[in-house]
């Protein structure tokens, strides 16, 4: 995406499915989104889901829904991303505090199943539980096999970043340190990996990408 493109053009191209344009829009708003999440994420929840987790979830959900985004002005994308992040934070707060009341605390962000999360994310969380404690996993053999085959079809860098973020539950900061990349680069890499994984899982399940 060259410097001659303004934000309106980037948004138009992103809504049409242009990945570099979508990432350009995210780059424009990355600092403001991270600052927003940092201000609004309660400290008790931040111990199990850090700022990077919420930003990553926001990016992935934004990609899934970007075709529905209606740009009103130059700052509307930032407000829209903040709204998605706010919903994610509400889900995390509700889940974390319900777990504390029920005595089920200690779950990592990778194990949280907020209502705003995608089916693909939930499948990865179920696989993470299976890898740690198979007897406690709710994932079916068929879904697990399909997900593992789809993972095997990804390029190695995509497999690695998904394993770090969703199966091992590493914060973005730690994943970035291990990969020798910036946190923003890890966000972008994870988004590409999740988009490609969604396509492979949809194809194996015979449902198509839209169902993920």
C-alpha cells in the first residue's frame, strides 16, 4: 500500500478484502487502540488476559466483520475498533468474575470462552485444553482431527505463531520476544495465520470460510 492512498481509499480496499489495505488501517489506529485497552482493562482481568490479548482478539474480529463497517469519517475506524475492544473487555470481565465466584479461577486467556469469540478461536481453545488435559476436553475427535490437519497445512511461521498465542497462551509481548519481531508484527502475522487457518478448517469441514 503506497503512501499516496488516503484512509478512505484504504478502507474501501479493505472492505473489498484487500489484506494490505486492512493492515494499513490497523497500523493507523494501533497506538490509539492499545492505549484504549490499557485504560479500560481492569487490573484483575489483566493478570489473565493482557493488553496484547485483547488487541489481537479485536483485530481478528474486525477482519471477520470489516465488510459490515460503515465509515462515516476519518476517525470512525478507530471508534469502531474501540467498540469491538470494549465488548471483548466486557466479556473477559464477566467470565473472569463469574469464574471467581464459582471457584473456577486460574484459567488463562487461552481458555476463556467469551460469547464474542469466534468458532475458530473456541476450537483452538478446546484443542489447547485437550493438549494439556485430554480427559477434561470437550472437543470431539472429528473436530480435533480436522483442526490438526488444517494446522498441518499452514506454513511453518503461521503454525508457530498460532501455537504460541492460542495453544500455549503466550502474551503477544512474549511471543514477539521469542520470534524476534515487534508486537505489531506479531499481531499482523497472527491475523494472517488465523485467516488462512479459517479457510483450511472451512474446507475440511465442508462449510466454507464464512461459517468460521
